[in-house]
């Protein structure tokens, strides 16, 4: 009896330590990631004064993410130090940029974007796939909720503080701050790797020795998971239109200060995502699998409606309200999808997270390529509405199929 009590206390202590380190590491990583994204994209345009160079930089980052998804899709269970090594690589990239003479930086920035995009995507895929090894099944949803919510807050703080960092230390100062942050993330992950992973039944975790063919010869616990992936990719396709449209909307709302409106909208979106993720955690914690699917679809519908309505507004106050609504939907959708994937066999987690990341990035790239001609001929609000008909249509088709199967 004493042995069982001691074992239960050790398990509870493990769960608490792992959860704390996971949240701490994710917050640091996302804060550094947002700082890195904003500072690098701004720096590229600042030193090149060329929109084509900026487009090449963004395209290289997307390609790096796609390559990471493909590599993860065909890989086995990652090494326990993989996450730390990815952050060391991100640190080295920024350090090389700081040390390079300014006249050589333009030529290497696309390569930095490519490798950085690879590391960022690989980090998120691996981290999501490893959560079930450190967190017991009953706490998956609440942990995912906290991770998403705190990630949103970190993004808001990073977006609001980037201007202060640049004004104090310039772009080089921001890069040095990011180097320190990535070093802290790598050290935090080293500490996490020393905590011995356990599974819910206290047995060794299942190793993914079978390649992605498992997706075809072994059924999912959730028959609708494929539909959830498709809807998520449709959302990424639609989001590409609004990413291009945000500066246009900001100029329309506050012509005298575009960055003011854009910063306010992005911060409000982050606050909404925090609310959505935290509320989704409370709602889904004690619900069955069907609630995860319904929660995902409802959240995606709220997100699409929020974005569509926000781009119809001519007043900043109303745009803020609907952007917050879209953030609430996005936070709920992220928690629901991540928790649905983690219900599958542990050996499938890396492959599934790689698959959904690949689908989303390819869809985003296609959307970014297709949206430009639409802006030439159609109103901004109509373009956003048109692109969001894809995920809404996929949701309607999924609901119809489920209804037909029941009847």
C-alpha cells in the first residue's frame, strides 16, 4: 500500500513538473518566435527597400515549413534532445546574421528564412507529438488549453513590445534578445528531457517503428479526423487572404497611422485567442470525443464569421469586436484539433501532426498565390468572404455526411 501511495505521489510530482516546464518553454518559444518574425520581416524590407526581396523571404520560410512537415512525416520517434537542438539552430542563424557585414546580409536572408522556417515547423510538430509522453491522458485538454492561451498572450506582448525593443537597441538589439531567449528555451528543454517520460498505464511509450503506411492500414479512433484536417487546411487557405488584406484594412480604418490599427487588431486577436483556448479547455475537459469534433467545427465557424464580419467594417471599434470573436474561434479550434490528434495511438502522433502541418502550409501557400488577382477586381470584404466559403462549405459537407450515416 505504501509503495502504491509513493508511486502515485511520484507520478503526480512528475505531471506537475512536466506541465510547468512545458508551459514555460512554450511561452518563451512563442514570444521569441513572434519577435523573430516581425523583426526579420521588417529588417528585410528595411535593408533592401524591395517588396520582391520580402516576398522571397516569406516564400522561403513557407518552403522551410513544408520541408519540415515532409521530414517529420517520414521520420521515426524523435530523439529526446531534438527540441533543444532545433532551438540551438535558430540561435546560430541569428548569431550569424548579427556577425555578418550588412552588405552580405541581403543575400543570406532567404537561406536564414528557409532554415528558420524548417526549425520553427519542426519544433511545433515535435512538441505537440511529445506532449502525451509527459502529460497523462486526463490532462491533455487542459494542458493544450493552457499552452494555446499562454501562447496567445506571449504573442500579444511580443507584438506590443517590438517597437520598444527596436527604438532602444535597433534591429541588432532585437536579434540579441532573441538569441538569449532561444538559449533559455534550449536549456529549459534540456531540463524537460531529464524528466523520464511515462504513459498513462506506466509502461514504456509506443515507438513509431512503422512508417506513414499506418495511416492507411490502421483505422483512426476518430473517423472524422480526416475531415478535421481538411477543414483546418481550408481555414489556412482562407487565412492567407486575410494576411494580405490586413494592411489594406488597417489603411482603410486609420489612414493616418496604418501600424496603429494593425497592431491593435493583432493584439485584440491574441486576447480573443486566449479567451477561446481557456474556455475550450473548461468546456471540453469532461466531454466525450464527439464534443471535440463539434467544438472544432463550432470554433472554426466562429472564426470564419468573425474574420468575414471584421473585414466588412469601416469603424475600428467594430473591427476590434469581430477580430476578438475570430480569435476566440481560433483558440478553441486549435485546442480541439490538437486534443483530437492526441487521442490516437502514440506511434501515430508525429506522423499526424506532420500531416496536418503540411496540409495547412501548402493550403496557405496556394491561398497566398491565388489571392492577389482577386484584390485587383473585387472589394476587400468580398474577397475575404469568398475565401472563407471553402472551410464553411467543408464543415457543411462533413455535417451532411455524418447525418446521412446516422439516418
